[in-house]
C-alpha cells in the first residue's frame, strides 16, 4: 500500500541535490528507505534523510530520468511513497564513526542526528558537499574530505578515516556512499 504526501518544503542542498520535506507519520529508523513513485517514469528507492515524529524528508541527487523529474516538483505537489523498508543501522555501539560519501550522506544523516557521533562527510569537491551544516548542529566533530582539496582534507573519505583512526578508536563505523568507498572502508576496518 502506498501513501500520498504533499511536499511542504524544498531545500537546495547543492547544484544537483534537493531535499523534499513532507508530513508523514510512520516510524522510520535511521538508515531505512522508502520507494518513491514518479508517474510515467519509475519507482525509485530513496533513503529517509530527515526523521521527526510527523515530518520526514528525502534528499535527491538528479542523475537520471526519475530523479531529474523529481527535481521539477514544487512545494504543494504530491508524491506517492511506500515503506519504510530495510533494517536501518544498528546504533547500539557506544563509540561510532559515521561516514557519508556523496549523496550517501543523506542516508547516514538521521544516525548523525540521533547519536551525535563523529562524522566524516566526503565529496568530489566543495560544490558537491551536502548536509554539512546540519551535521555540525548535532555532532561536535564533523570532518570534511574532498577529492580535489577544495574543502577540508585533500583526499577521499577512506584516507581521512585512516588519519582519524590514528588518534581515536571506534567500536563501529557506519558508512553509506559509492561502492568503492564502502569496499575500502570495510577493508580498512
Ligand atoms: C536503498 C537505496 C537508497 C537510496 N537512497 C538515495 C538517496 O537518498 N538519494 C539519492 O539521490 N539516491 C538514492 N539512491 C539511488 C537512487 O535510487 C537512484 O539514483 C535512482 O534510482 C536513479 O534513478 P533515475 O531514474 O533518476 O536514474 P536512471 O535513469 O536509472 O539512470 C541512472 C544512471 O546514472 C548513473 N549513476 C548512478 N549513480 C550515479 C551517481 N551517484 N552519480 C552520477 N551518475 C550515477 C548510472 O550509472 C546510470 O547510468 C538509493 C538507492 C538505493 C538502492
């Protein structure tokens, strides 16, 4: 069964990324996703990037047909969603490091908000960084990495993670981002 929700707010996070905010009551755990139906185009998975009791959000990077179409939606338009799906993150560890790469940052943001854990946000360049200010509101340690060095650490998320692990040990690392980032994060762990 799907729910139809009305877009209440649209936030421009970056030149190609927007957050869509809507009222929706179901309980969602950090890391879960919903299916978003874009009529005539596709139904696509989107992580829930903002979770409060009655309001949720998704953060969408325009890369193809469905996501570009979604970017044309305005405040007041309706979207049809199903979910939430997935297990979400296990947030039971005490000492957590959270890593968001590119639009994967959207998926880890509710975990940052809930735990206030140390966070690495990585992107290709400063113009691709998203949700940094939001992360800083909830976490005392938000470290930035960009591939081209235009903001923060000059290098990728895994290189910065290795630097941070020299100073501090973590019980658990939560990450969402490109597959290659996840592979090397896992190997480093
Ligand atoms: C569980 C889950 C959660 C997700 N959460 C989010 C989310 O929170 N926000 C979000 O924006 N997306 C998220 N995605 C990805 C999103 O579902 C896809 O971007 C979307 O399905 C693409 O549909 P489309 O019709 O716009 O693109 P399509 O028309 O299907 O085209 C996709 C094309 O873009 C290329 N491509 C894929 N990824 C990228 C990229 N990162 N940059 C540039 N090109 C790329 C592909 O190779 C392909 O050619 C999630 C995916 C999964 C599986």
